[in-house]
DNA sequence: ATCCTGATTA
DNA sequence: TAATCCGGAT
C-alpha cells in the first residue's frame, strides 16, 4: 500500500508542475463536439498541423454532419489528404457518421440511450479505438476518464513509474490515483501532450524540463 | 508484426 | 534521406 500512496502523490505532483509551467491549455482544440471527433480521427499517427489544414477544408461541413455524410468517400478522402492515411481515415469518418445518424447526429441522444456504456458503443465503430473513444468520452461527454496515450506512457516511464503494458492498465492506474474530475483530467491530458511535444519527445530535451526534480533519468 | 500516408524535421 | 507525428485494424 505504500507504493500506491507514492503513486497517488506522483500523478498529482506531475499535474501541478506541468500546470505551473504551461498554464491552462483550453482543450480540446475545436469549436464543436462534432469537430472534436473529426479531429480525433484525423490526428491518428499524424502531426496536428496537418490535421488543421484538413479541418480548414472541411470547415463548410463541420457545422453540418448530415451534409458531410452525403459526400462520396473519395471526395472526402481528397479533402483530408494532408492528414495522411487519407483513405482509411475517410472510411473511419464515414463509419462514425453512419453510427451517428442513428441518433440524428445529436450527442444528447447518444447519452440518453446509452448512459453508462457509451465507451463500449464507441469501440464498436470502425476506426474508433480505445484512445479515440476516451477522447470522445472526455471532451465531448465530459465523462471523467484518463487518456492513456503515448505521451503519457513515455513521460511516466522516463520519470521512473512502473507503467502497466496495456492501454487500459495505464488508464485505470491513473484513474485510481487521480481525482475523478473531468475538468482536471481534461487539463491533465492536454498538459501531458504539450509537455510531450516540447520537452519529453523522442529525444528528450531535459534542460529546463518542468519535471526535472522528479525524473529518474536525471537524478 | 505490418500496413496505412502526407508534411515537417533532424 | 530517413524518422516522426496526440492510432487502429488485420
């Protein structure tokens, strides 16, 4: 139990150090819940800058899922070309739209029908995996989940925390040792991504890292 | 374990 | 020129 207590403090400490350095992140970067979903699919293994270009081309459709659903797959694919994997991603967006249509393209109805098992429902959609499902849960439905993405895994591992191998393993560990608060989890994920992009990247830049004091790499 | 893919970076 | 980018399906 002693190990759990120390993990408990560690995740909160990380959050506080990151927040002190980077400040509020105002996530997810989107104007509407529907745009959150599109962005989350487009960003698969892709730089966000490439996603923004696609979102600009999709701008006329982002306020109207029904019209986007009527676009032929290859037309959609061309619009999102800059995001890479554009053929698969076009299929994934259309798969989501087919599912979304059942609820008249309204997230409110999704929540009413499913209440507790939105995650399972989302995971059945082609192209929506665990991370994307959690992004939707947190940033669309404001349900408190931890997004156990690559950045989080890398950052925690480098610090010296014993990180579970699976996605759900890490997700649950953090959820068990961090406040179950959608606003805090929103900010935590955003801060981890920002930190992963600026300091804790593939080859980390450890000078002036906000987590220096607790990182096992540095001592 | 491999494939999907364009744009930027090292 | 190769590696990398807020993954997921096969």
